C-alpha cells in the first residue's frame, strides 16, 4: 500500500446491518433455502397485502387462489402481446422518422462546419486589418508629434510682422509690453544650449539648429530696439516726477508700475540701462521728496505754538511768572508747560491725516510741537511705505538699498529739523509725547510690514531721551537752587505757593504718560502672539520713575525751606498744609496712581495733626496742659488735685467755650482756601477739643467721690456737640 494512501475510518451504521440481512435472505430464497428471518419477513409482507388478508378472512383455499392468479397473469400477458402487435406499424413509422432526423442533423452539421471554416478565414482578415490600422495610428501620432514640435519650434523662433512692426514703430503700451515679453522669450529659446524642455527641438539644442542661428541676429536687433525705446519711455516718465505739482503716485501707478515687466526685460537684456534708470529714479525721487519735506517743515514752523522756554521750570523766580500788567502771579498761563490737558489726544490720532498747512494758516491755528512732529513723521511714513512697495515691485534690485538711497536726504532733513528744535526745547511733556508717538509709529509700520524706518525711529529716540533727561535735570536743579535761596521765589504767605501748582501739574502729566506706557504681563503675551514674536516695547520707564522720585524729594525739601521763612510754627504748618493739599488735589483730579497721591496725603495728615494741637493750645492751653500732665502722673490711684485750679479751669471753659469754637472756625476759614480741606481740619480740631474736655471730666470724676459744687458749671457733651455741628456740618 502506498504510504500516501489515506485510510478510511469505518463508522458502524445500523441500517447497514438491516440491508445486509435483507440481501442475504433474498439470496437464500433464490437458492431454495430459507432462514427464520426470511420466513418472518415474507409472512409480514403477505400479512400486509390486502388481497391476501381478504382471502384469509374468507377462508379461501390458497392453492386455488394461487392458480387463479396464474391464469390472470397469462391472460394479461396475452393481451399485452396483442396490443404490441397492433402497434407494430406505428413503431416502424417512428423508427423511420428518427432515421430521417439523423440525416437532417448530419447535413446541418456539415453546413455548420463550413460556416466555421469561413469564419476562421474572416477572423484572419480582421486581424490583418487591425494590425494595419495600428501601424497607421502610430504613423499618424508620429506625424502629429513631428508637426507639433516643428510648429512649436517655428513659433519660438519666427518673428511675426506685427511683433517687428510694434517693436520698431509702436509706442509703449500694454500691447507693446506683451510683444517685448514674447521677444524676450524667443531670445531665451534660440540661445538654449540644450534641448528645450517642451521637446520642441527634439534632441537638438535650439542654438545649434540652422534656423536658430539664422534668427538669433534678427531677434538681437529687435531687442536692442526694444531696449532703446523702453529706456526713452522710462526716462521721460521719471522726468515728469520733477515737475511742480505733479501727482507722483499717479505716475508711479499708471505709467511705471504697470510696465514693471519691462524693467525685468531691461535687467536681462541691458543691465546697464536698468541700473541707469534706477539711478535716475533714485536721484529724482530723492530731490522731489527732500524738496517736499523741506517746504512742508518750513510751513509747519509757522504753526508752532511756543509752549515752554528756558525759564519754564518748576522753581522759577517770582518775576518770571508775574503778569506784566498786574504784577500778580499768573498761574494759569504759566502752568501750560506743565499741564497735559488736551495734548494727550495726539496719541489717539497718530495714524490720522497730517495737518493741512494752508487750512491751518487760514484759520489762524497754532499747535504744540508734538502735533507738528506727528504730521511730519506721518507724511514720512506714508511716503516710505509707498516707495518701499513701489521699488520692491518695480526694480529687480533689493528694495531696501533703493529705499535708503532715495530717503537719505529726506531722513537727514527730518533729523536735522528735530535736532534744531531739541536744542532749545524745555517742554518735558512734549518730549515724552514725541517718545510715545515714535513708539506708536514703529508699531504702525510693523503692522504694515514695512520696517525700513526702524533706524530712523532709533535715532529719534536717541535724540529725545537725552533731551528729556536734560529737562528733568534742569527742573531738579531749579528746585535745589530754590531750596538754597528761597527768598528769590518772592514773599511767602500762608496760601499754596505757585511752585506747588507747577510741580503738581508737571508730575501728574508725566506720571499719567508713564502709566500709559506700562503693559501687564498678560497683555505682553497677547501682543507677542498677535505680532508673531517679540512685540515693540517701551524703554526708559524706570529712568522716568527714578527722576520723578528725585523730583518729589527735592520738592518736599524746597517746601520745608519756604515754610521756614514763617516766624511761627503754626504759620509753617498752615503753609505746608495748603501746599500739600494743593498737590494732592491736583494729583487726584488727574487720576494719577494712588501710590503717588498717598505720599502727599500722608504728609498732609501729619501737618493736620500738628495744626490741631497748635490751634487748640492757642485758646485752651491751660486745659490741655492740665489734662496731659495729670494723665501722665496717674499710676492707677485716685489723683490728688488742686481744687481751686480745677474750679478755675471749669469756670473759664464754661464762660468761653462758645467764643473759642467760633474763633477756631474763623481761623480755619482764614487759613485754608480749600473748603474741603478747611472742613476736614475744623472737624479734627473740634473733635479733639471735645476729646480733651471729655478726658478733663473723667479726671474730675475720678478725683472726687462726691462732686464739688463747681462741677455744676461743667458743660455737657451734648451741648458741645450741638455747638460744633453749627460749624462743622460734616461731623
């Protein structure tokens, strides 16, 4: 047995046993043998036969019954033979029909075999036709490809009559530009030293073809003609820029920029001509812009409002601030160099239209210098943006180099004008506003995507910051000089000195501008994210804060020097209160940082407390001294007092307390011009008086278990409160 033969697995099925037994029994019956199983099966079969069952039920003899059945079978067999014999002719006819059909089918088979042979021949013919068609298609494609290459080659080198006529005789226009571009493309093609990318020259470089060599000279002649005509056109248009009252922007847009492709053509065909046109344009625009800005700056100078002079310092001699007609100190006029006022609005209009000089002159307007500075720089920014964009699109060379050459004179002119102003500038507010304007302008240019003025802004800052520092130092020196020689500031009365007002306006203006320069950390992150990197930051804030701290310290010392000119300590206190109050009020009104206001409010409160004691001692010195001495000498025991002294104090206060309060009210009203300040001080004085008298009464109660008769003259607290309310409505 082959090893690869699979072995069947035999599974026993009971039906096999039954089938096997039945076959075995049938074989035994045929051999004349029977078995018990076979006999049993036969009996069961006979028992199920209806005829046998019926015969058995009728007690019929089975032998006779079997013979009867044999007779019937023979009879049926005879009838079947008779029927077959009767149908013999029909069967013969049927056999004939079958033979005829066989003949017909054979003839059809032969016919179909013939058709099959014919179709085979046709298929060979069709196959031949297909091969011939494919060959013709290949030839057609090859001819079309050759036609396309030849057509493309001829198109790239052949010069049409219209192109030649327009280049030689036409004017520069959109059509002329298209022909120049086409001519330049033909020139590049015929000079190719390798096969063309589009396959038009097959495997041969256009420069090596006979047609290419022949057409090259003609194309070069036409290029020279195009260069000549283009040069003449651009030089004539650039020459128009120098004419007076010329709309430069219109010429740039309609006559130059729309033909920028011609400049690229010149850069390829004649670089020297391209550089010549660029140099002529740079020279022309440099003269035009410098002339325009020189004229504009000269006209703006007529609108300059002289805000501050060399004598406009915080501490200046009295004669410099007196009105020439009344000989009085004019605080309103002389506060202008130190008051921000409406000047801060210049920051809100940094990117708005500049001043129209002829309109401003006609209306008789004047402006602080920061407004003139804004207009000049605004014009400069617009011109710089325009030129940067134009030169970037028009010239092939880097735009920044061209821009720098165009604006060198103009930028020098602007910086020179600023230097001349700063040489005699004493306006700290104006300087700080210009610093903030420069920051805003830098941000505007960054948003425009034009950073060509960054160097200018840096140089402006380098001019403004030192001058601002110098002005601060001059004001600081003026305060220190006034501290050394306070008499030069004129007579010092009890009211706020004019220098306090000047200092308050100056410091509030500077602090307000410095506050606006500060940016929170979260805002810094937002600005950085919005600008895609590091946003523009202010510098110098710490320096300004340090200078302001020095200025505040010097101002405090100067006020003390002025106060010392008063002969009495009370007058010194009143003078300091009025000055500190004046400064604190101005700072609060200008919404300066609370920290700066608190500095002077603390000094003010200290002086108020001293004034309260001074004012009360003027009328109630004996009472106050008695209370203070008695309280300090007590050691928890009942005080031993001089009854006559206490009685005298009680009767004296009882007889004069109303007039004393009235006198205090008069004094406060005469000392302090600021009603709020006066009311606050009056409240403190009267409250302190009530406190002293209440403590006086407590001492009396502790000294005597049984009140002496004179205690009937003690004034009740309610009576004093009622009287106080007549004068101090805020209590």
